[in-house]
């Protein structure tokens, strides 16, 4: 009788291990902490805010500007000339 109980217990432990392996992601959180603590800068050409690390830096008339793309940088330079 005790052997049977142990067998059932082992089976239950085994089953919960397997079902735990087959159902991943219950404790896994989606990664949406990308912009936290990042300095945001504004693109003066199109008005987009983007993280400083992704911005294209340019000094125009002794002022530092940040752009989302080279296209914006070119267009902004054109308007400043
Ligand atoms: Zn832009």
C-alpha cells in the first residue's frame, strides 16, 4: 500500500515537473524596460523624441542638436543656412 502511495507521489512529482516544462513563461515578464533612465532628446526637425544613445549628434551654429536620422539632419541644416 505504501509502495503504491510512493508510486502515485512520484508520478505526481514527475507530472508537475513535465507540465512545468511544457508551460514556460508564467513567471517570465515581457521586456519593456528599455527606455527607463534613458535621456530623451528632441529632434528639432520632425519633433520626435528619441533616446540620446540612438540620436545622431550634430553641432550647428555652436549648438548641439540631436536628430533621429541623417535625413532630418540634412533638412535641418538646409533650413539653418
Ligand atoms: Zn527626425
